[in-house]
C-alpha cells in the first residue's frame, strides 16, 4: 500500500500504530477525506470525488437540515427512553407510516448490527427454535451471533445456521425458492426447527440481486408454513434507495420483523427494529431488552430530519428516476463493452458484474483495477459479490443525471478498449 | 402506572401504541423531560430535577463544548474509517494516553454492548476457548451473546458461561478471589477452558462494590495462570466517575482488553475497545471486523470534546472531591438513620443499601418508595443490586457540594423518621 502524499503516509503510519490491524483502508493508494457535501467528498488537497459508493449519507453528505436538527436537539436534551419524551414517539409514528400496517411496534437501537442481533434474539425467544436460514454469501452484522450468519466475513457458520445458494450465484434468483425448500428439508432431517429466514432484501454482499420482483415470496411462504418468521434486513436496501421506501416491497411480502440502520441518520448512529405487535409483545413477556442510546433524543431528531428530507426533496422519486437513467447508461455501455457482464439493481443500488464468468480470480483483479482507476479519476465506487467482480454503486439519493453522466464517462475510460 | 399530567398520560398511551412493550419507564408517575443542562433536567412544566442518576452525561447535560464539537464536525464531514482521516487517530491517541502503555490498540464501536460483544469474540478467537467467568448478578450488554452473560436481565446463562458469587452478595469482596478459584476448578472438571474473566470494575448491577482496592487482583492472576484473559468492562466505571480515569486502576491490575461506552460521547453513541497489541494482532489474523459507524468523524469529535472537558474542568478531581463530600454526608446520615444499611462506592458512583439485610423483599419496596419520593421532591436517583435495595447515585461529574447538600437534605426527609 502506498499513500498519495506525505500527509497520507503519516496517517497510514499512525493508523498502524494506534488502531487494531482489523482496520482496512479502501484503495491501493488510500484516500484522505477532509470534508464532504451532497454527492462530493474532498481530499486534503481540495480535489473533489463523486461519491458513488456510500449508502449511509442517503440525503447527501452533511445535509444542512440534518445537521441543524442534530445540533438543535443536542443543545436542548439528549436522554434515554426511560423518561417520557416526544422525540422517540414522533420518530416511531413517522417510521410506521412508511411501513405496512401489520408492522406496528418499534424498538430503537444504534446500529444495524444491534437491530439484526435483536431480531435473532426475538425469533429465538418467540419460536423457541434455533434454526436460521440465510443466503450463502450474506452479511448481517458484526456481533458474535451475526458473525455466524455472515459468511461473507469468513467466520464459521453459527450453530443452527443453514445456508441456501445465493441468488447472486450461478443458481440465480429462479432457484432461490427451491433452495429454501431443500434447506427446510435438511433442517427437518436434522431436527432443527426454523426460527427465521433472514434476508438482505437487495442481497448486497451476494452481488446485488433485485429482480425478478417477487422472487423471495415463495421462500417466505414456505418458511412461514414451517412455523418460522421472516426478517427483512433493510440495513442496506431501506430508506428509499431502491426507488421504494423498503426493499421487501419489491417482493410483495410483509415481513414479521424489519431491521434498518445505515442511512437512517445520514451518518449518525441510529437504527431500529420494527415488527408485528404480537411478535414483540410475546418477546417482552419472555425477555427484557433495553438499549441505553437506542431512541435517545438526538438520534431521533437526526432520523426524523432524514425522513423529512427524503419526503421534501422527493428522493424516492429521484432514486427511481436517476437510478433508471444510470442503469440505462450502464446497459448501453455494456452493449459495446464485453468487460461488463451484467448490470443489476434497483433505483440507486446497482451492481455491475465484470469479467469472464468462468474466471472469478481475474474478474476480481480486474474489478479492483477499475475501482482504483476510477478513484484516480475522481469517482468512488466499491466491489461486492463472492467473486469480488461486481462494482457496487450506491451514491447519495440526491444524485443527478449530470453526475451519472460523469460516472459513465469515466467508467468507459477505465474499462479495457473494446475489441 | 399513573402519569403526572394530561400531556404525560397522552405520551404513556402513545408509547403503548407505538413502542414494543419491552420499553420500561422510570417511576410510579413517569417523568416527562423536555430539556436538560449541567446537573439539571426539566419537565414540561419547567420544574427542575437534580440529576443524580444518569452516568451518560458525564460532563453535564448538553455541555456546550461537546455540542459545538458535534455540530462543527457534522457540518464538515461524517464518514467511516476506510478513508484516511485525522479524527479517529486523534481520539485514539488521546484515549491511549489515559491508559497503561501495555494497552496499545483501539477498535471503535457505537455502544458498550458492541464493545463487550467484540471483546467476547476476540477472547474466543485468540484463546480458542469458550469459557467466560462473570459475577452472578452481572450486566454486560444487550446482544445475544451478552444476554447470556447478564444474569441481572434474567435470560439463561450462555454456553460456557460460569458465575462466581457477586462481591455485592453476603460472601462479599473478601471471598471473591476464592470464588473465582473454585470456578476455575469447576471449569477444569467440565473440560471448559477459560477464555476470559469479564468484570464491570464497579460492579454496578451487583450493588456497587468498590472496596477494598485490589480485591479482584488475585482472581485476575489466577485466570491468567489458567491461560485466560481479563476484560475490564469500564462502560459504567470509566471516564473519571470513580475519581480515577478507569475503574481497574483501583485494583492495581492491567487488563488485556478494556471496553468503554456510555459516558464516552456524553450521550452521543460512541464506544470503544482497547487492548494489548498482541491480542488484537492475533484477532486480526483470525477474524475480520468492521463497524460502519465505529470511529466515524462526528462520534470521534464528540468523544474528543468529552476528554478535553474532563481535563479542562478537572472533573476527575471533582468526582473525587465532591464524591468524598457526598459519601461523608451519607455516612453521617447513616449513623443516625437505621434505614441506611451501608454506603459504598468511589468518587461519584455511590450505592446506598437500604433496609434489613434479612428481608430483601421489603428492602426493595422501601427503596422504590424512597426513589419515587425523591422524584417528587426533585431528585433523580435509581436502584440496583440483586435485592433491588441499593440506591444508585451517579450524577454528572460536575456535581458541586451544594447539589450534594440538596440530595442529602431531601434523602433525609424521605427516609422513615429515625426511632
């Protein structure tokens, strides 16, 4: 790893001295970022980078309405949910209004990991079972129990965790329902009751799989018929990124539990679990749960401001419109560029699969080359998928067509010359 | 439960409709809080309450320096640790400067639960063992694995989790070392290797046990001799509350891992794990870990401001001085008040045990009565301990002698007339 400037080199050396080596930097030449606004991030020399990667700043970096709400509430009160206060109730009302009426109760946490971990605890407690079904390259979070449900991160599967072939694999979405049915059969044979099916509704780590609409519905029905619950992990897909508020809406299913996080506070650590009242009522009868910072006054103010900006600026509509524009441009590019294998996604969550399908390793290396080349041309994107050969494009939902044009132009420049 | 005003009644009803029933309110008449400053919280009618309960706002509610740091950074940049940036490194440097030099590496998380959960994962991965020793009325957090290490919350113990008699129980601190030694014997008999001893260094849920200094040291040495690590859970004791920066300093031991959270951002969700370099290096070789919001620019700015205020306002010294003043007053009160059984604690973390030692149930009811009576007199305290008969007093570290006098005066008023 080489740094791009003496200042960056010094930061790399300090990181190695101060932080655990678990920390990883993006890019062969790590990038120092000193400020950001809307879809732009700026390095220490003042150079602008188009942020087409970060899904957290969903309404644009440092959105003034979110900053002002945060600052105003922090000046007034920041306390927990064991006193009565308006903030968590207002947020709960506004959040529930975006969800199907069957989902009637909220628990606030601070991170998507905490929300997913709580969902697992709820499903275990309420069903009395320990079996969980996940896709085989899933990522659901960083706690002990979730590491065992996040094969993308390489830790061994936890006890009672079963995997089905990722819809991003060769099997594809068409085989997903059959995979879950076969998995339920294996679980029955093993005497493991199914507590829940846990799915990231955009299958981000699996390589971004959005279509066909409804492809998870049969699996959800089969899991329910076997007595299990369905947890929609909306930590990546939620808050309008797909052009609809929630990823599960693409599939015509209503989850028993919905978890959400990353974009919820536009960078502020706030997350939540929403569920059917009877499930959360039963959990409360069996177990206690309290989260000190969950639903604190300031986190609620930040999350309310994000919802307000999404509505006021029409960001669902923009995600759909600019997402369709960007996807159309990528499809056009793919038609004349054999390096692009497929373009997938919904709204502003797009995966661009590169390379030869029979050669995963060189696909990953080529994808890394493209990501690094784009960084040097002022465009930030990431990679995903089991083969590491999918460009992950998730800009703030304020992206405009001229930004999409810039991304398309630069991507074409860094791809190999079409033969 | 009855609410104190029509507005409060309406909030209680909305909570029941919107939030999961896991949520609990303090007080027989729940309190609506609308703003707070320094050691004061204010209800909707403008009445002031002395906050002698909340350990999170360690430098005082809504401290302007923390609010300003938060707002300034939120306006500029809020991003994660996969780009190079000054903020997490500056915070790591300032944090490590408060810790023994053996503790050389930091991982940031968002909550104390995430930090403790990560500590558990690290100890499992590094030792290859699954045995954990905790005190038998411990609380360490709300994730799935920590629920099994938090008997205070009533969930069953997790696999491999062993308990030793709480130093807050009849056995007392003098028996703590023998309890851990006996526990190691049971683990050996069961063929369970000890991964770690995990202790809240102020034993908050156990009823607040600070003395004698050094009472945990033999247990730490025995666990290490058996190949285990020592995790100091400083989520409650840390950041100066005991008149020293860290609770483990009272005991003359250096932990392998230190976890911290609650007060770290004065209410902002920021937390961390600090450990010996060789332990965290080994973890990184065996497992991946990333926390999206952990070490984000704004959380780091808030935590840096808290450290700065603790130094600038001499809050360790104030915690020690005003804590000693308050404890002396409580001891004087206890001498003429048979309702007070013992006064324990360090700095501004104080437990006042009430009632007859042979009658836990009536002690709990009496303690609830005292807490509710104090609330009506404008003083906020809580309860703790297995018997629920310990008043938990943890005000912001800015508490002054006149606030302590007010607390002492009101406490005397609500205790039964001395016979």
